[in-house]
C-alpha cells in the first residue's frame, strides 16, 4: 500500500500526465486520508480554474476515489499526536498518522520539503513518482 498526498491527487486531477497514468494503472495499492479529499474540496475555488460546476467536480473526485482508497480518521486518530512531532507542515499530520497506523510502503508526495525530518525518515519512506513506478511497473496502453 502506498499513501498518496493531496498534491499527487491534485496533479492527477489537473493534468492528463504521468501522475494520472500511474494512479490509475493499479487498483488497490493506493490509500489516502479522507482529509486529503476534504482539503481538495475545500480549496476547489483555487484549483478549479475552468470554473467547472460543482456536480462535475464531485464526479471527478468520485472517479479518483475508485483508484485511491480513502481512510477515515478513526483508523489513525490515536497516532495524530505522534505524527505532529514528526512533520514540518501540520496539514500533513493525517498522512503521517495514517502511515504510522497501517502497513505501507511509504508516502508518495511532490512536496518532499515538508517531510525532511530525520526522525520521520527513519520511520516512514517518502516516495517520488520514480519510486512508485519502480515498485509497481506498468505498460502504457496504445
């Protein structure tokens, strides 16, 4: 299981690039705190530059959830305090708490500077897209 950060989900939503391809190539290996999707929804006015109607945005997010299992806070609530000590950006606390609560292969993020604490890196692996592709190779469809 790979934990997916909000910025990875947003990248897949906004472009038809490699991030979307990688996220949709394998089912059942990605998970994310529900709070990541909540954050995307809360800030939709910032990233929804095309002013798509809300029902379309809900549909797009629901399609993304077909590829990323969302995890409710009750699964990792007991690790939130520990996670706060391990992360620079408090908004990333749910990701770390989830990583401390479930078996996983790491957190896939595009904002690695928030994850640059020595203590954290000895506990949780921080992944980039190359790491994810190496772990789960796929073939491009014609």
